């Protein structure tokens, strides 16, 4: 996916790309969840180039944490990170 580089709002990890298990060939859309591959924390794509990701609201985070595919991704990231 081509989109502007951005950094994790939690750990500062830099990203230049993203992938979605459901739509691997599509750019992320506004409101899509982003999971940092380094720290496993959640963010939300805004669809804006200037401010590419934001922190989820409490309601959004609660909803994400009920989504099994998101939970599996978080567990996968957190189990493979080196520290
Ligand atoms: Zn991170």
C-alpha cells in the first residue's frame, strides 16, 4: 500500500506500509484499525495525509477488543516481538 510514512503513536515505530487481512491490496480506509507490528497497540486510520493515524476513542477500542480477528492479530504481534 502506498501511503505517507507514519509513526506509531505508542512506541514511535516508523511505518511505510500497511496490510489488511481482509483487503490486502487496498489502502486503509478512514476508521480502519491499525495494529502496530512492534508494540501491538491499536490506532485508527484517519484517511488524511497530514495526520494518518490517531488514537482510538474508548468506545472504538472497546469495539476493537471484541473483534476476534483484531484480537488474534494483537496476540500474534505481542507473542512474536523480541522484547
Ligand atoms: Zn508501536
